[in-house]
C-alpha cells in the first residue's frame, strides 16, 4: 500500500523475473490489466518508472458521512441535506 505521495518500494526482492500487478479498489479491471507487465530485477536492484492509474472509468464508491455511516434519506423542503446551514 502506498502512502498519499504514491511513492513505494519493495525491499529485499531477490534477482529474477517477475510480473508486476497493480491493485486499486476503484479502478476498472481493464485499466489495471493495461498496467501489468514483466520486470527483471538485476543483482544490484532496480528502480521503476512512474506508474499512473487513470481515473477515467473508476468504479464509484459510496460516500459516507464523517462517522462512516450513510447519510439520512431525504432532504429539507429546499432539497438540501438536513444538516446543511439555513440560508
């Protein structure tokens, strides 16, 4: 799992050939398959190029309130969220 910066490292990988696979919980499978590719780790280690996951076609995730719960149904007479400030 990467931090917010997106920078990652995989330490102590033995030299050899590997298949790089990437996962993102909201990415479409075909977007991730496009990024999959073989890599070879030499004796001295290697650094990888930048990997960018497209935001096009992401699977929408439900939006929860700050407590991790669903928002209450309906809204006010004006169609706003019941907790919205009154104008």
